[in-house]
């Protein structure tokens, strides 16, 4: 009988200790309540004590949590709709405040509140930026501002927002067609400008080449005339020098050149007056031989 009572007592003691001890992991927050009132929330990792039936313990995740948002359509300052895919990294920093502000630590309430803050702020920022600024120029600044704003707003919930990241921004089909059409128009306009500039340069090159050709031809004609003039002058000097040395011989050779030019064919016949001065050398030749 005593052994049975001892066994029963031992079992009750084990149950008591089992209900009195709880373990807190490194990845957890633990909040101890006494009849529904928070009495402690600063437990570190390890084994801890509570009073059965009077105290109860609720645990929350200490790790960084991911809120992956569904793709949402945003409107830019240019009234262009884009699909935005983004996510939020957050974690609990004040577990008591988190518990009281989310109706007993309901994570769904925290997620919904965080998502609404980011969504509203994101729409507001997109509406003030152009598509190019959102996609390239000010994307990093946009994410930094979103993170800071969300962190400030969620502090009252005991939550710290670590990061807001935009994974991708895609144009809607209607906007894509509009962008491609505009790009095609711009490229066509740019190509036409290049062709116009090319034609203008080609005309300038041709005009310059024609001008240089005219200059070269004019210079060549000038040089040719100068050379011919110099040659004629030298020839005249030579003829004059020869004439001064022997006037009769010079006259005779000039007459022979004139005869040869006049009678340049074997069957040429010319009836003229032999008393003309042109034939003086022909008449005088026999007389000189005599």
C-alpha cells in the first residue's frame, strides 16, 4: 500500500515538474503570463521555471521572417502601369509590444499591417517617379526609403523592418507595346538623322573634291602656259641669235621650212608668180653656184 502511494506521489511530482519547466530555444522569444497578465518576457535560451495552472508561456519566432508579396500593379508619374514583385524581411524586437498590438501575437495581423504600409508607400512613390527612375536611376533610393518608412511605422508593433527589396519590375502588355512603338519611332528618327548627316557630309566631300580638281586643273593650265611661254621665249632668243650670226643663212633655212610646209605632198602643184619674194632663194641658188 505504501509502495503504491509512493509511486503515485512520484508520478505527481514528475507531472508537477513537467508542467513547471519549459525550454526556450535560441530562435524563440518566451513570454510568461500569470492569469493572462504578462509578467516576464526577457528569457534567454535554456531551461526555465513557471508555476503550473497559474503561469502559462507563449513563444514567438525570434528569427528574420520573410513576407513575399504578390505581384501588384503600380502606376508611374507618366501614367504607365508596371507589375512590381517585391518582398519584406522583418523580425520581432519587442515581444511584449508585439503581443499587445497584434491581438495576442497574431502573426497574420502583423503581416497584414506591414503589407498595407509598404503597399501604400510604394504606390505613393511610384506615382511620383518616371518609369526610367523606377527601373534604373532611383530604384536603390526607393527601396532604402521604403525600408526606413516601414521601420518607423512598424516600431509601435514591436517589429523592425530589415529590408524591402524589389525583385523585378515588368511593364504590362499594353505599356510594353507602347514602349516598343516609341523606341521604334525614336530609332527611326535617329537613323534618318544619321542618313541626313551622312548625305550632308557626302555633298561637302564631293564639293570639296570638285573644287580641288578645278584648282589642280587651273594650276596645271597655268604651269603649262608658263612653260610654253618660257619655251617660246627661249626659241625666239635662239632664232634671234642665229639671225644675228648669219642673216642670209637664217633667211634661207626659214624659206626651206616654209617650202617644206607648203609642198608636203609628192603630187602637189602650185602655179604662182616666180618673181615673188617667197622664191628669192630658189632663183639665187643657181646664180651662186655659177
